[in-house]
C-alpha cells in the first residue's frame, strides 16, 4: 500500500516538474510566478512520497521541514499569481518586504526543526492494517506558520473573488475553475491537519491544480468571446460575407450582404442559379478549388465591381464548410481609372499624352504587321505669336478645337494624341491616309479660324512618315515626320510633306556638322574670308567677314551649308566667337603694319544674345587686341529686333557708348517697318538686292528701294547694298544715292592673303 502511495506522489512530482518546464519559454511575469510555484510544488510532492515510505524518524523530520518551508513560498507565489492573473500589477511596498522577511524567518524555523522541535513534533501513527505512518503535531511556531499560510491563501482567493465581482459573468469561466482548484488543494491540506488522515494530500491537489493554472493563465483563449466578437465584426463589416455548410446550405449572411443582394432574413436558400446570376452568369460549383475573381455588372442602377473570394473551411483536415467574401471595389476601380486617365491623357485636349501614345503606336505596329501605316505630325505655324496677339486662353481654345476636330473625324478608328505644345500626332492606315489628306484640304479655311476672330492667316503643316521599320522607336519615327514638317514649315503654298531618304541624309549631315564642330574649331578647319565693300567712287572702305569650312571629307563648305544647322541646334555662338576673334586679330595685324583705313564688319547671330553678354564680349576683344572699336562694325539682322525690343535698344546704346557702329543686315527681307527705322538707333542699313530678283514688278520694287534710301538719307543713316552683281544695278543704286556696295560685281569673298595683296 505504501508503495502505491509513494508512486502516486512521485507521479505528482513528475507532473509538477513538467508544468514548470512548460512555462520556461514564457518570459512573462505570471509565467515566472507559476514556474517558481510548480518547481517548489514538485519538491514538496517528492518529499511527501519519501515521508510515506520511510521508516526513519530523521528522514521524515527533514522532509516535513522541506514541506513546510516550500508551502509558505508556494502560497506567496500563488498570491502574486492571482494578482497578475486578474489583471493587477505587482508593486514593491513595505508590506511586501515585511511578508518576505516573515517567510524567510518561518523557513529558517521549519529547517531548525530538524535539530530541536520548535514548530511541530513528529508522531508515528498506526493504521488498522498495522502500517506505520509519520505525522506531526503543530507547536506554537507551527500554528503561526499555519496562520501565515492560510492568510496568504485567503488573500489570493479574495483577489480572484473581488475581480469576479467587477467583470461580466461572461468572463467568469476561467476564474471559477481556478478558484475551485485552489479550494480543492486547500481542502486536502485541511483534511490532513484534522488528524483524521495519515497522508498529506496537498501535493496531490497541487499536481491536479497546476496544469489547469498553466493552461488558463498561459494558453487559454476564450473562444466563445472570440467567436462572438468575430461574428459581430463580420455582421458589421462593409464587405459581404456568406457561410455555407458541407451540404451547401447557407447558414449565415451578414447584414451588408442582405441589404446589397436584397435577401430577406427568413430566406437564405442561395442556390447555384442565384450565385450564377450574381456573378454575371458564371457557372459556379461549390466543389471548385478556392479562387478569387472580379465580377462587374449593374447593381442598383450603377456599374459595380465586386472582388469575390471563395474559400473552404477545414478542421483537423476535415472539410466543415465554405464561404464567400465579397468586397466592393467600385471606388478603387473608379479612382484607378481617373488616375490612369490623368496619366495617359492630356489635361487640356483630352487626347493621349506623348508617352502613352507612343506605347499604343508601338503595340499597334507589332500586333498588325500586315497593315501599312503612316505617322503624321501636325504643327500650327507661329503659334507662339498667336498666344502673344490673342492671349493664352485663345491659344488654348484653338488647341481644344483642333483636338475636337481630330476626335470627330477619326473617333476610335485611329491612334492620336498631343505630343507637344501645338503638335499633334496621328497613326493612320494606308486606307485612311487619302481620306485624311482630302479632309485636311477641304477644311483648310476652318483650320484658319481663330476663336473670337473673324479670320487670321493661320497655317497648319503636316509631316508624314511612312512606317517601314516597325521595331524602330516611335520617338524616332516622330522625329522623321517632324523633319518632313520642318521642310515646309516656312512655305505659304505647300502644307504637307512626306519624309524621304534625302531628308534622312540631310539629318545625318546636320548631326555630323554638330558633332564635328568642336574638333573643327580646335583643328582650325574654319577660315575667315573677306568680301570687300566699295564706296560710290569704287574705292574699298572695308570688308564683311565671312566663314568657310575646310572640311576634310567634303572640301570647302560655304556658310549656307552649315551655318543654318548650327543656328538651329544652338551651336552657332562658338563659331561666332571664333570669327570675332579672328577679325580682331586681323585688325591688330593691320594696325601694327600701319594700315588703319579699312574696317571689318562681323555678323551677330540671334542666338548669341541668349547665350553670351554681347557687349562685354566685344569690349573684352577690343581691349585684348588693342584696336579701335570704330574699325569693327557689328551686323545684326532685323529679326533680332522683333522680340525684347527695349532690351535690344539698350544694348545698342551701350555698344554706341563703347565706340562701336551697329549695322542692320537684310533690311527689307523680313519684318521691316517704319517703326523700326524710327525706334532702333542703328548706324547703317544693309539692303539685299534679292528684293529685286524675287519681284514680278521690278519697276515697283525699284521705287520701294529708292524711297527706303531717300528715307534713310533723311534720317542720316547710310545704306549699304549687298548682292550687287551687274553694271545696271550699280548705275541704278548710284542714281538713287546709295553709299556703299557689296557683291560679285566688285569682288567675291577672298582669302585674307588675297584681300591683303589686292587692297593693302
């Protein structure tokens, strides 16, 4: 019998030790208290088992001492466990420190009982079967020990009961069980002390209570509460939720789904046919694997997008049901469509943006290799001037009208978009091109109308690129179409041009010029030429400085072959600086040789005014080469003066103050006006005889030139006429009082050495 009881208590020891080990991975304060208590309880259970089987008075006394010492500390940890278990916090206080001191003293008294009885006395009891067991009778110190233990136990129980009075009964479950096991362990302790029991069953009670304490404090989750909260959360969710059992019977529908799908509370019989109608005719089967799909159809008179998720529920690998989770993504889809539209469509016209149009064109060309396509780029001539004259709003209205006409003409049969400030791009098939060109010519008058204006000479030009290499970047194709457009942009008669290989060669040549300019300047491939300017009596007064390029592959290039390219690409300034410095160096050379009678005239490109400080540059050159500024005449074209007139007048005044003379080149070939003669303080006018060449009525043109010369004389402005080639022209110009002449009649442009030989 004793062996049976001994094995029982050693089993309790193992249970308590395992409970302590389970809590090792938990680092929480409550786990620490539970671990300490169960470790001590396992020691208590082991010592109780030894007491049962031993026949030694000394061993029994020692085990009773260990038991009494352990129970005091177990109850202290029990009190702290109860405080933490009920949501309280442990605070260090004088009372806590006093209790610990009392427990230390009590433990020492219990251990001292091994040497002399101070807390209890050991007695031996005999059962009816003649078995001998050791018991104990408490002395005064032992009774104080029991009072301390029951006080701690009572405080722990009181803590749990007090907490239960403050919370809803819904949460009582875990506290009631903990309370019952605490009372059970206490009852067994009282039973042993009543002297009617031969064996202390306290350890057995702790072994039974410890696993429940560990479970409820560390692992227990109130599933009923969780289920209710989840059910309420699902019911109040803005999504639609349906639960089905394994027989495909609907067992739950949340309120939002009932409202959206018009489901009465008493009719949850949702069949395959109903699901098919809801999910846009989808033949859905409950046996399908979990999936997610988008359903788009009209709900409540509004296009609605639903994201439907179908999934199955399993428990321990067994199917227990399935559910639908439906999320209304209409708002997300609408926001995405708005964002996508803004990203792919021009804000002003509503047409495709440049990048998105290029993507669509690239895709179209690759998807339909059998079709022949043409890429068209349109441009409104002098659109900036329209904005300046009529205002930005009118310019915007013009672009909107242009986009509307494109949209109405093509609708969805072509790809088109706005690719620049006033440029539109259209991709047409071969069958559409002829109809488009015809429509374009028929609507030229309509295209010439400015909103708010009866008529304005507005011109729209088209560049067409026949698509051949489909894998070529669309941006390059557009460049080719733009190149064709540029070839007719200044024409008043031709509005449409197609890209040709000659344009490609010209483009490659222009790229070659731009790329080779820097090396050409370093290698001094550029060379200045001088074209004499003669007075009325034939005497040479000076020369205009011109430029030639001794190209290593193309030979000698005249300005018309490279200057316009450099001007268009913004590379002209470096070459102009080279020419100006060469002219100053030549004037310095002549000065040292004693020749100070001849002047040199140099050209200033319109782009120079944007890239450098023209006045300071010439002042620096004059100072560097120590020459008279009166010998360096500066030529500007009249087109320079049509923008920023006030600033340009101030610049000319500064050049005058520094001793320079300013000539207006090509007067009469562009935007000449009497206002220009009145306002701009130039020193010399240069007329181009080409004014006569391109006139049908030569007599009338001569009259105009004569009046310009007379007017200039009246204003005190000398006139130089360039392009003079015949004796007849010379006689006419002398007759009307022209001051200076320049042209092949007197001399062609000469190398510097040839000029010096002839005129110095």
